[in-house]
């Protein structure tokens, strides 16, 4: 494993509106190293999704600090942050008239110019992402025609094409059967072995104990 790539210290997460806030947990401190597969586990409603969204700047936090590659999260411009961190939400993505290739290509957005032109480097990144997730034979298929497991592979390929060092996934195995769960976790474990830092939430403690490098409980 490499050096620490993401740390947070005395982090207070929660949500609020109209000047009122609700803190979900006591202050949190943890870290993830380069090339690690980290599982976030805990009961429903405890704040796993809120933590993940806070770590990538999609949701405000109320105390403490988040450090990415020795830089404070709040000091990193949004476009630069998109080059460093990829995110897959827990929601099922259902799109019509979009192929596997098209969806994976969206991952290159942070690296394109203002008209979104795909250059040779981006085409190579897209091809590698499709290959590394085993989607070569399906790249011309429409997303709506895929199984849940195949669709999740495409979402992982999209983040892989983004070429971010950190990949954050909220319940990537939530809608899959048992073989599908192990297939996806083995895939992301192999990606971690290639140098990516992958943080994902899960309810499956057996998967977390058997296949991950670190657990945030």
C-alpha cells in the first residue's frame, strides 16, 4: 500500500436547512492509503451516504477537516476535484438511447475542453476502462438492455475512465444477487491492486471482512 491519500480529522457530518443543522455522529477521524479497498459499514440511517458525499464535496460538513493528497478539500477547485475523485451513487441509473460506450465516455468530462471534445488520450482511457471492467462485447449495447450487474460494471467503467486516483461508491452491490456482489467487489479489489483507492459502503459484513483492506465502522 502507498502513503495516505485521503484523511479526515474530527469530521462532523450531517444535514440541515433554514439555519438548523443535525449532526449525525460524534466527530470522525480516519484515513485511506493509495491502493486500498476500504469498506464503510454501519446500520441503516447512521450516515454512511452522508459521509461519502461529504468526502467528495457534494455535501457540506460542519466541523473538522478533509485532506486529499495533502490539500484541504475546501481549497481544491471543483474541476480539479473531479479529476481526483470519482463517485457512484446508490441510485440505479436508467437511461434510454445511450450506449455503454457513451456512458463511459461521460467520465472524461473533467479532462475535455469547453465543447467536450474527446481526443485520442480520452478515447484510449475509455477503451481501457471498458476493457478493464470486462465490457468489450457490450460497448454498443444500450444501457436499458443491461442487467443490474452489467449496469453497475458500466458505472464503474465510467469512473475508471475519469482516471481519478480515488473512487467513492455508495452501495455498489445493493441491487445484486450474491454471485453479482462478489463479482463486483472482486472487480473493484483488482482496481485497487492497480493503484486506485476505492471507498465503498456496504451492508454485507462478510464481503467487507473477506475482501477489503480496511473497514470504517
